[in-house]
C-alpha cells in the first residue's frame, strides 16, 4: 500500500547518512519522510525513532517506489553507497513522477556535474568530497570547525574558525580594521551577530571568522610547533631501543648462539693465554683467527700438547658454524630492510608535516585539498593502488604502505614533529586506535577523527577529548536535506547556541538578504571577495550566505532556511 500523507520526501539508503537526512527533513513542517530500503528490522526501528516512515522494498523497483508514494512525492533523495542503484532509483522515480525533484549521492564528481547539467531539477553531491573539505581544513588549522570549497566543486578551500581578540592589532580596534588585518569576515563577537564595521572589539572577545584557509593559517592560535630535538643521550637510547636491530620475536633463536660464541671465545682466550704464556691480546688474536678460519700461520698451537690441538679443532669447527649463522642473520636483516623499503615503510624525517591515515574516497579528497598548501604530507595506506603510488611520485608526498594502527608503522611517521594527524579509514574503531597511538607519541599534536555515526562521534569527542571528531553523516545529512528543497544548500554550522544554514546562491537583479542573514563572500568572474551585504553585486554573482534557523521549538529544516534566500 502506498504511504499516505501530504507532500512526501522519499529517502533511499540504509545507513547513518539516510537517518541523518531523515532527521533533518523531519524537522520541516508539512512534509512526510519515507525511507525505502530492503527489510531490516533494526534499521526500521532506527528510522521510526527519528519520526520517519519505513517502507521495506527494492529501491530501484517500481513496486517499491509506488509503496513509498513516489507519484505524490515532491523529492527523492538517493543516498545509498551504490552509485548505480542511486541513479536507477532516481530515474525510475522521475519516470513515475516527472515533477519530482532528485537529489543524488555520487562518488564521481565529474559524472555528478554532468548529471546536474543534463537532468532538470536535480542536485548531485559527492559525500566524500563534501566531507573532505572539513577534514582538510581542520588538519591545517585545528581551530577551524567547518570547511567548504567556495564556489562549490572547484573553489578554494575556506573555513569557519574561532579566534580570541588577544592581539594588539585586533583588540580595541573596530570590526572593519580587524577584518583588514585578519583577511577574514568576522561573523560574530561573543555570540553577537548584529555587528557593523565600526563595532569595537573588546580585548579577550571570542570571534567567529570566515576566510580562505590560507588566510586562517596566518592567524591560527594553535600552530602546533614541532618538538625540539631531544638530548643526544635520549636520542641514542631511542635508537638503540627502537632501531631495526632491536631483538624481535625470532631473535631468541639467535641469542643462545651468540652467547655460546662469546663464551667459547672467552674460554679459548683464557686457555691459550696460559698455554702460550703470552698476554691477553695475543691469545685473543689467535682464537679469533682460528674461529674465523683465517689462519695466518704466525701463531700455531703446540702440537706436542694434544689438549691444545683438540681445543683448536673445536674452535675451528664451532667458529665455522657460528660465522655461517652470523652471515645468514645479517643477510636476512639486510634483505628484510630492503623489502620494507620497497614496500614504502621507511622512517620519515620531515618536520611540520600532516599525516593522513587511510586513502579511501574521503582520504583521496583530503589529499587533493592538502596538496594545494605548503605543508609536507605523509600518507599511510595499507593497500595503495597504482594511481596513488604514481601520484605520490609526481606530487612529492611520502607514501607509507602499512597498517597505521600498528606501533611500528606510527613510529616511522615521526609524529613527535608532525603538524597534525588525520585518521580517515573506513573503520571507526581503527580510527580511534590510530588516534590513541598518535596521542601517545605526541600529546600536543592535533588529531582529526572520522567517525561514521554522529552519536558515536560525539561520545568519542566527549570521553577521549578528541575535540576535532567529525561524523560524515552529520556533515552531509543537512546538505542533502537542504538540497531536497532547493539547490544551493551547503550545510549547517552552530556556534554559541545558534544554528545557521550555509547557502550558496546566484544573485538576481534585486538581491535582498532575509532577516538575520549574514553575507560572507561573493565570486564574480573568478574573483572572490569577502562581503558584508549584497549591495553593488552584479546579477549572476555567486554569494555565500548564512541564514539563521528559526527558534528551536519551531525550527525549519536546512532546506526551508535555504529556500528563504532563493525566495527573497
């Protein structure tokens, strides 16, 4: 039976992103959210818990879409992890309802752009690339709490960050003067957003600023300083303990042989010192040449003394065995060291570098964004593909092939001198293990964590004090929810108990800001400028705007907030 109700929004997906989008859309008045996905009792309970309707069925089948009420739906959000399934479901929905708005999740950004250009009333977003902007921005500036590219898709990396007015060129000056110094748009001062250019900034005030990340880096208050080199004694102790020659699990097999060889050498030296009536050095010289079968012949045992001849024979025989074992051991170590280096596991000697652990879809986007900055980059990936290896050669970043959760892999990354660590694998517990390992090696190093589910991300941030932990679903869910209503939604930010929709819009002939909205930046002909209003901007200019949500007890969704900009 089709889902009943008024205007319906259909969500295709069975993961945390679908739940996040359902929760966001469910906050909008007059809309009914239906989640279509094959039967899964646990997921069905989670859907109902966020106030949405669960319909069990195939997302790309006419029967499933009809059961979800596609013919009366105003939009469909295809958010599964399968790009082909998303496209099939969206096109079948459009066949059944030519007026339905389509929002697609697609990994391939090039394909996403082409679909948007050729399919009317459709928005396509790459979850990985959208999330990558925040991870990259925070890795560069730990005081940043949201990153995005403006203009969307190919623009420079920008971000929202917090600052404290403790500098003499900011404290006591006006907002306009401080913005000129920072190269940033000051959005709020101690939570107040109704501020003009002449508004004074009191010393110690907390500022929320927006700017290109390269400008934020010039004023970041938490530039992680690489730790100074330890004293020579400490460095030597570290080398002896952590060097490749330290005893490993297989070395106990070699240790008894080494001990026996030393005892044999000492015993032989003691015997022949008395036998030759010579000094210790001469006796040790004879024993060493005998054990290594060098045999110069300048010193020989007394053939009239059978004990001397027998002991010399034992030294020669055992010495040959021990010498062979020693050569085999050294050859094994050299071979292993060469193999490890060929696999990309080598000590990193950079300083002030960013370590990226995990190079999946999100990690690839983060690497692309970070390469535009001057920070050295070290990438740790357990199974790098040929494209990543070739890219590392072309772009000059270090690629280590290994498991980032292992202590020996992290030891190679020189985390004591790193700028920051970003854990981006597809497994939440693995990311947490990497983060804890990184903290053990450098407690002051900023660590950025990727966690899939929003509640788990909040718990980890709270209990482990990883402040820069971000949920992919929490970052992207509000964007998909906003796109379900109108193009241009870019997400949501919150600061000082206030929430805002981020909207990118193309201005018309008479642009006007909605009440309480904050103009941030404008792009016209490739030039990006920070703005405080829409006055003087030409039609066709792209503008980035913050639109405040309504009061919490009667709050509209991100899409509704975005619609206020486009409808102004």
